[in-house]
């Protein structure tokens, strides 16, 4: 990466160089590959079951080391971190082997597990082998999160969030196996976003008719997430910080309400050409910044409450 992109000398660049191994090279992996290419980070190796299927993409990013066997890939010494981009329903079946076979930090796409029981098993294994395993909840790196966290300092925010999960659409158009796993694959991402933003843990859960409530304070009139299945609309959140009123729409757009008018403050999709959050995440990994993506043990409470949802 040249000095114009990151403002650091070539000497410092050498000290912070990362050499990733990608396990899986599907859609999400390509989003990360694009960002790494921007930062002039060479992907050291890629492991996929069918090399012919991905050959053009592998050639595009000039990846020299190719594997079809995870064990052989992990036994190589060329890389210094592992990114796991396996299909959503396969990750929990392979992650234990990955933890056992590499000494390197591991970055795993969601969902790392499809039950609390499995999550706890993976956590205990990572602890036994003393492995750093991070889950790629990239939305924690939204600029809106940084903006609001600065506003929240020493204040008590109030929020009401609505999440409409398109259950039938997802099951019909993407994967029937999502029926019991939407809560881990998608819903976990949304709830983690707000839990991290406000630095609050879920205290209780309640079902009211066909609505599901996650409460983050004892006062149930505020600081909650309401979730419904198969209703119209997008993720919305009304937030009050001091005398300021903010509003999320689709998570990617943050507005401020002032004099009954809505002013757009941040549109994540317009900030750069990459999928929101990933650029800053990779920059943090590359430059050894303190990471804000969660490790396995930080998801245990979230998973406990997610299992109370039907889908």
C-alpha cells in the first residue's frame, strides 16, 4: 500500500503487513478481497473445494497458493491470519478443526454457530487451544456508530428499535434451511449492532402476540428492540441523546430530527465503494488497532436470547 492511501512510511508498512489465508471464496470473501486489494494486501492462499469454479477470481487477485484440503492449507507456514468464509450452515462444522490446526488469529464470517450449545463448545475449544477467534460483525465499524458513541459519552441514550425480518422471502428465495436459523444468520447481526452501539446487554425477553421484544433496561417503555416476521418496512431506530433526536433507516442511513425536519447525517453506502464497515475493519487489522468485532465469549448472552425466537 502506498503512502498516499494510508499516510505511513514503507518501513511501518513492512511491520504491519498481514498475509491472510482465505477458507472459502464466495460472495462475502470477494467483498474482503476487494478491500485488501485496495490496501495492497496480498492474499497468501485460498482453500476451496473446487478450484476450477473459482479460478478466474483467484487469478484476478493473484493468489499464488491454492488448496482443496483445509488441513493442508492450515499446515502451510506462508500466512499469518485466517479468514473463514464458508457457507453459513457449514462454518460450525469446520471451525473446530480450524481452531485445532492453526496458531494464527482467526476471523470468522457469521454465523459461527447455529445454537448456544455449539457456540459454547467452540468457545471452550478456543480457550483450550488459546486461540483468538473473532466474528466478523462488520457493521460495528459503521461511521454512524462512531458518531453516535461520541455523542453518547457521559449521557444515557433512549432508543426504540424495530426489526422486520422477511422470513418467507428469505426461505423461499435463498435457502429453506434458513427457517430455523434466521435468528443466528441475520437477526444476530442487527441486535449485536444496537447492543454494541449503546454498550448495553439484553436484560430480558418477552413475546406479545406475534411480536418479540428484547429489553435493555428495567423500564420497558424505552431501550428495547421489537422484532416481527414478514411485515413491511426496514430496520428503524429512534434514538434520543440529551436533547438530540436521531433516526436510523436501514441501518445504513442516520438522520437527525430538528424542528420536525429530518436531516441526513450519514449514508454508509455513499462513503466509499466497498461494503460498509469492511474497509475500516481491515484497516484496523492491518495496522494492529484494537479490534471492536466480538470474540466468541462476547456472543454467549446474545445467543441465549436468540434461541427464544422461533426462526
